């Protein structure tokens, strides 16, 4: 495999998942050192037992040979911690603009490691698009606060795609994150917060930061498998009612069931929204026929011709919707000509 990497000049990416060889990083570094031609675009070593010393070896090589560093590197679900993060930050400080994606899910990173990387990213990785730190359970609020504080004066440098699932984030972390994102001059593309035990208080702490400027809320907000309740959904619904809201994809699947009145308020907020394209509230209380009828009236209100024209003509995906009627209306909404959609629904 090492020989193949070394000799194949057309190879663009390299991936080992569930690798078991302790010397995998040594083999990779040796192959990259002897390789000629263009650098690899992406290196993925997931579930491969990569430790702090392995990260140090890899980053030291890239520091000495920055032209051979990949644009994207994923080291998910390995065994390195803050020391490994320190060596990543050293390379980022020297040649960070090479990276477009850094994946560090499921390791042993703590607040110190995240702070170290974030301070390097602020000034030296302006081209970074995706940053994933989910399932590093030690991070918590201290790590998130340290992360956003590093971007205090450079909020626009925060990566466009943030994945911070399952890191035990609390209300203080959510508030700090919201404040940082609300300082930007444009919204980030996606914020993934799955499996964080987020309740009403935590969600409200985040969303309150966007009340004065809902155009800065992330375009994709993933709240899958959290503990959302009445008040959190009410605040979120009020943002959706605001015509300046920039939210395009909202995922709240597998959250705790909520009362019908709350579901009704949330779904009706979509009616006047012109940006939301995808909504997933599976198992959140929308499984019964009564709630599906409610959604049907949102995408095509047949009480009058005027009501039909004022229905939602933007939503194109609704979770795992089993209603044939709703699926038909969603398909119609995919037409970019909204006035034509309205006429089609009236007919």
C-alpha cells in the first residue's frame, strides 16, 4: 500500500478506516516523502488507533514539507488528546491556509486542546470550510467558550461548517456560540448539535442571540436527538416567522415529543417562511394524521384562492413523510418559479 501511494501520481485521496497496524502513520509519512507529483487532496485515518506521537510525526513531516500536505485531513475516532491537538495547531500556524477541512471527531480532546487549535485557526486558516470536533466528551462548555473566544475579533473566520455533536455543551456554551455567530457579517452554512442533551434553556440561549438579526442564523441547524420542549420550539418558531430568517434546513428528528398545540404553532410558522427548504420533525409529535393534515394546509391552504397563494411554496422536503398528498405539494414547490407554483396549486 505504501508503495502504491508513492508510485501512483494520479492518486487524489487516501483512506484507512478501522486500521490495525500501529505503524500506519510511519508508512504513510514514508510514502508521502518519496511521492512525486501533486499532493493528495485528502487523507483519512479513522478508527486507526492514531495517538499523540503519531499526530506529532505527521504534522512534523508536513511542517518540513508543506507542499505535500493535503487540503483535507480527517482523524476521527482515534486515541489522541490535547498533546496531538497542540501539534496540529503548530502546523496550522505555519501553513494553515492549506486546510479546507479538519475532522477530529471522537478523540480525547479537552478544552485546552480545542483552545490551542482555535487560536491557530483564527489567524492562519482563513480557507478552512469544515471543522468537526463532535464526540469529544471532555470539551463541554469550557471548550466551546474557549473556541469562540479565540474568534472574538474575527468572527468571520469561524469555519462555515461546524460539527460539535455530543460534546456535553450547556447553556453558557450555547450562548457564547450564539454571540460569536451573531457577530459575523454573513451566516455560516451549517451548525450540527446532535446528541447534546439540549433543552429549552440551552436552545433559547443560542437563539436569543439572533433575535435582533435573524439573517445570521446558520443556514442549516441540526438539533437531532436532543430534549427540546415547548418554549424552545416557540422561540425557534418566532424566528422562522421573521422574513429575514436565513434558515434553509432544520432537523429536529428524534427529539422528545411535544404537545399538539406546540407542534401546531411550530408548523404554522413555516407558512410565511420563504427560505426553509427542508424540515425534519420525525417522532417530535407529527406522526398522527391530525398533524399531517396541519402540514398539508401549510403547503397548500385550500380555504380560499388567496390562502392558497399565501401558502408555503419553498419547503421541498419534510423528513420521512408518508403522506402522498404532502409529497406531491413538496415536489411542486421545487419549481423555482414561485408564482407558477401558486397557480398550479390553485388549479
